[in-house]
């Protein structure tokens, strides 16, 4: 069985083609910087490695590039679209409707579209990926794996907001949580590594979108992203936590509509608003060259993460490990160092030499004196999506 997994981020598209159930990777790739003139398309098989830099204005164009490459007569991996049995899609927001992996129907697509206002950088791209895949792979089963599903275990006292009950209870305004597939995958790897019957873990997913999860005995009990994926940590273009009064102040002081403010908080804030750049590699380079705005943005970013570590250690009543994952978490030596500095009161001590890595497997970068394990675990949302997709039809 061949399973193609499409993982659309806010400005990226990762894809892998698996042979299942042996989980052999037939090809993999990524498109980065979607929406920019210098977007990067990467494609890899056992025989070929391809990299192209060109304008990729949106996710639809990116998906068309992926399908064209898969079917390329010289460097592609399949001879016919009919070779794909299942296409598994990452979908960010499932709202109250979806707590499990789901086969995609017209009704499912309608609900994903209706939830786009809660995840405007993601759900539209996810839906576009589904529709393009349906056209290109008409015989394949289409499956949605929702970011919100892993966080269904968060207790009511943690997911409920202190607003009138008629809004939270009757209209399902609550914390949903996101990046669930990633947090589930890396936490399972961490638990296996710790080899403990009971565990207290904080997973830190740092990419263009960022989030943290408090995980007790393998279950999510709190999460930094809430009703939509804009709260919590400072992200590439999203603000993270802000005082809600700022929204009213911006509306009154600058005569901005709610739609305009939403666009600012979702697409023009975060690291982009602070530095003019959303790519951490560019920001790090500027900081290294003495740019004060870039240096301050990195300090703010790490500070926010440390605040969440402290609060989650409190609700977990202890801590066995923290896990860095995703593009920045796995690759930014500097950000890991900034986050772990002066956390020795919690038993978190980073080994500076061990930290100088960009690993492709689970790596322990804790100092010998650290009571808490500091782990880097490369996420593999695509493999998790493939497994869940196959499991759906097995049942």
C-alpha cells in the first residue's frame, strides 16, 4: 500500500510517500517560503536529490509542483496517479466536529471550510491540498488527521475560558490546541526513551508556527495555542499572547476594522513585525551581525518559552524532560541555549557542547548534572499521519 502524506504549514508544504505497513519512505520533500519569489522546492529519493528556487505564490501551485514531480518520467517515483492508495492530509482545526482521524467527504470539507476563520493561515491551505489531491489522485482514499485531536484530553478547567457560559458552552468557545500530531509523535518517543511508567514532559514545537504542550503520562493536559493558532508563543508572523485590550485600542486609536486587526495579528506580527523577517535563519544572521531589533526579538522569543516552561512545570507538579522539535527546535543551537539558560532551579541544565548539533534522531543534550532530560527529537508528523490513515481503514 502506498500512502502519500501532505502536511501544509502556514508558509510551507512537507510531503512524503510511504510504503505501508513497513513505513519505508519512497520519497520525501518540502517547499519552504511559499508566497515568496525565492521559495525553495526540495525532492529526494534513493536515487535523486532535486532542489529548485523559484516563485511559488500559494499552496495550490506548490501542490501542483509536487504532483508533477511524483509523476516525472525521469526522476519521479510513480508511473500513474492510480498507484497512490491513500492521501493523508494534516488539517489544523477540527473544532468540536473532529476528535479522530476521518475519511474526507463533501460534508467534512464543508466543516473544514467553516472553521477557516479560526485558522486562516492553515485550514484554507489544508482544504486546497485536499481538493487538488482529489483531482490528481481520484482513486485514492482521502484522509484528514486533525491537529486538535491529541488535545481532546485537556481537562475542562484548563480548556475553558472565563467568559459567560452561554458563549463557551453553547457556542464551543474553548481551547482546542494545535500541532497535535507533532506533540503526540515526539512525546511518545520521549516516553520510550525515559522508560518510565509515569512521565511529566513539556514538548516545545518551534517552527514558523510555535506551540508547547504539558504532557502527563502520554496525555495532553494543557497547551499554549487556544481557540485559534494565534495565542501563546511568539511565531513567524503571529503575535502570540497579547492583552485583548490592545485590539480595542487599535480599533479606536487607528480606526482599524476587526478584520484588519486580525490580519495584523495573524500575518504581520510575531518575528516579522519585530524584525521585518519571519525566517529564523535570516533573523539569527542579522542578530549575529549586531542588529538590535533581531537580538531583542530572539530574547523575547526565548523569554516567552521560558515562562511557559515554568507554568507547565507547576501544573505537572514536576518535570522529567523537555523536548525541542520542528524546524527551529531541531536546528537552532542558539534558541535552545537561550531557552535553557538560568533554568537550573527546575533542574534543567544544558550541555553546551552536546547542544552544538542538528540531529536526525533523538539526541540527549542534557548536562550530567541536569535532573531534567533536555531532548531534541526530530518530529515526523508525516509518518504519524500515514500510520493513522492506514489504521482508519484497518478498523
